[in-house]
C-alpha cells in the first residue's frame, strides 16, 4: 500500500471533505472547516441569513397526541444542535443564529407536534449528558444510530448516513461505488475514520485480486486538501457526503462520483436522539413521517442539497452500527 502523508505547518481545521469525525460518531464540527458567511457565486447559493422563510407546517393531530406531557407542558421542544458545519447547522451571517438542515428539521418537527422549537447551540460532545439530564428534549445534530447508543437513548431516523467520493469537476472519473473503482487511485481520506477503514478493506480486496493499490493521502487542513485535488496530485476525496456536497455545490470545483453507506457494508441512520424510555421518540417518528408524507421533509433536504440522503419513512430505533 502506497501512503503519502502530507502536512502543513499550521494545524488549521481539518478538511470537511475528508474527515468530519467517525461516521459512527458523526460530530458535524469535529473536523469541519468554518463555513463561508455566504455561498460562492460560482455555484448554488444557500440562504445563510438569519431570516430563513421556512416552509409552512401543519400540525399532525396523530403525532401531537403522542407527545409526552412532560415535553408539551411548556409548549416548547428544546432541541440541541451543533452549528459548526454547513449545510447541517452553522451560524448565520449575524454570527449568532443557527441555520441549516438540522435547524429546519427541528423547527418543522416541533411545529408538526404543535410545539415551538427552542434551538440551543451545543458543543457536539455535550449532547449526551444534556439529554440524560433532561436539559435537551431532543438532539438533531447528525447523530448516527449505534447499538451502544441505543442502550442510553431512543432514536427516530430522519436521514441516511452517506459517505461521498468527490473528484475535480473536469475529472474523467465518473463512477466509484465498489473496490475495483479505487484501484490505482490517489485518494485523500481522514486518518482513523470509518471512511479510511472502508478504503483499507477495498484496497486489501483489490491487492488480493491483483489490482493496483490505492495511494492514501492525508492532509492537516482543507486548503492543502483542496490544492492537492485541484492541482492533480490527488484523484479523489472520500468523506462525509453532506459537507462535501455543500462545498461542491457552492464552489463548483468538484463533483460527486459515488456514494457509500456510512457503515458499509451496513446501512447507517442519522436520527433524532431522545432520552431513553420517555416516550418522545415515538412522537418524533410520527411527526417526521407526517413531514415526509406532506412533502415538507423533501423540500427541506432539497433546499440544503441533501436529497441524496433522504429516507422514505422514519424508523423508531432502527438497527444501529455494531460496537467496533
């Protein structure tokens, strides 16, 4: 296996297209570069202003009836989000208002349940204790369902966990979805991540079958990673799709050439996270399904460029990734 480890002197934020934490952890800000205050003119423009003009939502009587009294008593749904990685959640241009896909989902879910969302910006590492203590009634922050987490929390899925291969926009590479497609390629990936583990397994399979090895490339910051790809020193990046897709759509310099399940070969689910046994997860599932049925859910994901990660229905405590 050929490995190239390239580092810059300053330890800046790690590349959004390569790391963004372990897929099973899915911390949206663990290694994401700061989102731009406004989208680049070269690509799609995303609304990062405090005023979001969100889609109107109708209350679902069936879902609202499932909300535990302890949650609906004050008429609010307290939701923790981590506004550190667009398009999931990021601070708006006023540098204080959280906006993004996760915020839109939180607001729409609350309204479907007849509640008002109380969005609380939270460091990603702090949400577990916040949920267990009752400080937060829900977390909508790119949390992947795992069997270990199911011991302490209940979940209602709202997005698929996807990893994405991205190439330079004018690259001749058009498809990467299995091991043979990466043979001989120079690929930027985050060290110690699920995506690296997948790539290592694919590389081992290729070498066993007599195919060329992958050249693994590791970078300390997004600028160096971007330069390597754009200058032709690397062929692909492989990392969490949501942030890579956002970058691709805003600057127009890369294209998606393949999606892989975050828990490959297993599917992985991103879910609303709640305190175990308090009953709110069932209400969240019903509310999400009402949003899916009336089309609001699809509009939200499309608005933030995440339609490729949409689900057909929300599941209550779906199968989680196993303990490593």
